[in-house]
């Protein structure tokens, strides 16, 4: 069992930056594909960025060049650095840990990110 806790959300002006963290406990995340998803009001949850156990990353087209996902397995933590934020980035951001072969999938409780002037 993996428990995931996001932190770092808040209110930021357009063009600003924010960093999210996802702290894991209960099991090491090193074998998991880790990802950030987000869900805006009235919209479906969507993948923002993912990082494999080997460190390969992929991003949604809407955040490429602005967001950076990373992981520190020694700290059992994943990060999302968000730069040049736009109002359309406003959403609840969720941390996810997934291991297909083990059929394991875990979610955090989410953290609100609001981009507004």
C-alpha cells in the first residue's frame, strides 16, 4: 500500500511559478510510474506529466516547455515545477503511482492550484 500526499498548491498570478510535491509512504515508489494529473471544474481528469521508474518523462502538449516533472527515490518524493502559469492551468492536481504488472494504482487527495490575477 502506498499513501500519497500532495503539497505546494495555492494561488499564483498568471506568468508565475509554483512547485508541487508528492510525498509517498508505506512503500518505496522507485518501482512505480509516477504521474501528475489535474481536474478542472466540469472537466475530466487529465494527465499532466509522467515519469517512469527509469526516469523517462512525458508531458501533455499544453504544458510542454513550462512544467517539469522529477522524482527523488531516496526521498520517496515526486515533484512538479510549474512555470509560466496560465489561468487554464487552474485545477486540482493529483499525484498518482501506478504499476501495471502488480496491478497497483494509488492516488493522492489532490491540491488546488489557482492561477488568477
